[in-house]
């Protein structure tokens, strides 16, 4: 969704869309599948009073824009221990202050630039919500997801799922790499 900030000067602009995204396109290696994303939000005009939002060169700032958005989707990830697929619902809110900067020469693709305070500097008159959504989906990837808190994982020897029962592998298992070294010493 492309937000025209000139339009926001006159009245708030909202969007509501269902976005189909591709795990591959997003480069989300740890996600198996991602469902359609419900993505909605609103941009309203606001007076920029925050000192950090003013431009560094001291020039008079343009009006600011307040963006509030919400996204919801379901993603399927692999359990960190047993690799079973786990479905996780995700919901997140986004709050940002958009500050319009003087138009600059764009060198190719320009990334979403956001500072620590949630202030995004926008080149020109339009703000594209797509990079923002992409960033949120990347933030939504869990670090070490588990199918359940007490998941017993896979047996390191035979690879069987320990959640489904015990295997016959012995506990006094030694790393095969050490076994190779031991064999070398014998020669
Ligand atoms: Zn598991
Ligand atoms: Zn085993």
C-alpha cells in the first residue's frame, strides 16, 4: 500500500488488506509456511514536537505523520528439538512517527530507515507500507520454537522421535568423531 502524505495532510488515510507472502521471497529460512497476513493501519497528521525528529541540519521540519498498524497471521515453523511442524499465531502492533525529508536523489532501492525512537524518515511524498510489513514478518520469526515445553527431541544416534517412545540406543554413546581418532591411534 502506497500512502500519499499530501492526502494525509487533508484527512487520515487507512488501509486494510490481506497480503499473501512467500517464505522464499522474504528469506525466512526458519519458517516452513506463512499464511495470508491481515494488515491494516492508519496514518494521521501530527505536529512533530520530538526534538529527535527534527532534522540534524536545523532546517524547519515538515509536518509529521503518525502511523499505527496491526498485523495478524499464522506461521508454521519447525520444532527446534524434534523438527515437527508447529503452527504459531502471530499478532503485532506497529507505532511509528513518519517524518518527511527533503527529496533526495534515490540511488536504487532504498531501505526502510528507522532510528531507535521509532522515527522513520521518508523521502518524497509517498510511504510504502510493504517494507514495513516485511520487517515485521522478519521480527515475528521465533528464535527456538518448541512443539511443547517438554519436547524430548530426536535420538542423536538413530534419529527416532523420543516423544513417540524410547529406542534401544545406549546412553553411553560416544561421539563418532572420537571413535575415528581412537581407531587412528591403534594403527
Ligand atoms: Zn518438538
Ligand atoms: Zn535411538
